[in-house]
């Protein structure tokens, strides 16, 4: 599965906002919806390293390569 970029997320959110209004945001822990958390923090640039299975591990806040949304 491809990781979404910031512009793609913004475009998708704008489309949903146009159709449903300014709704609160939640983030799912997985694609099956086993757990949800409210998005309450500002997006945070972070640096992660990944393995061959797509698992991410935090490295530092310097030279970010991802944006954390919660």
C-alpha cells in the first residue's frame, strides 16, 4: 500500500469537508478499525526508518521524512 503525501491528504480532506462539513478527526490504529484516537495535536515533522515489512521506527526530529498527524 502506498503512503499518502501531504498534498494528497489535504485534497482528500477538502473533498470530505465540502461534502460533510468541518467534522472532528480521528486516526485509526489499523485498516480494520480496531482502535481509534482523536487527532488532537498539530502535525509534527519526524524522521523514521523503515524495515522491509513497512514497519516504521522513530529516529529523530531532525531531517524529517514523515509527518505525524497525532
